[in-house]
């Protein structure tokens, strides 16, 4: 399963893979959610898996403006 988290106490949002049969959680990174992205103006990561299962895209404002980022997961999923 592909999931994400709400901002933690350091305002990091964390996308992750979860393998149900082994109860294994695999973090895919930590992305800062700036303070101005709270309440109605928040930016959820909305992780999406590519059709071939080799990459994940997320929405994130961690570099100053909301962008879409690509995460290569080939090393995790083989």
C-alpha cells in the first residue's frame, strides 16, 4: 500500500510504502510543510503510483512552492 502522513511535530510529511503480509513500513522521504500551508491552505502529498509500479509522485511545497515530485522506488520494489 502507498500512504502518507499528516505533518509531524517538525512539520515533515512522510510518504511510505506498507507491506501488509510482513507488517513492514518503508519510508520514501521526509518533506517539510511550511507553516503557511496549514488549515484550508494545506498541501497534502497525495502519493500516486506510476502504472509500471516503479515510481511515486507527490505534491509538496517543501522547496518554496507547490510542485509535483517524482520518487524512484525501483530499488525497493525490485
